[in-house]
């Protein structure tokens, strides 16, 4: 996954991203290193945060532009979760 590269490109710490996701820093670290699978809902939140697609985060595509979205923000996504 590209989580580490995206985070570092924006000069963010694991703690900052973990706070955004409302999880512990060591849990997020395990997601970045592949020691733990990241839940789909968190992947979606990260795709919104980084303005990209889940496919890009997972390395399925090299295209970083997001697909057209059903919801305009992560808050709208959260309302339908």
C-alpha cells in the first residue's frame, strides 16, 4: 500500500493520521507495514483524506485521481455507513 508515501509526502506523522482515523498510532503503524489488514471503512476515509481512490491506496492502479464519488465528503460517507 502507498500509505507511508502519501503520509510522508505531506510531512505527516503516523500519530496525526491515527488521530484523524480515531485509532492508536501503533495500530496505524501495523496497517502501513502490512502486519495488519486495514478495514475497508478506514481505507475509504484515507482515500477521501488523500483525495485518491482505494484502488490507488492498495496499489491496484497507478492513477492517483479519485473516481467520481457518490458522496462529496467523508462526513457524507459517515452518514451512510
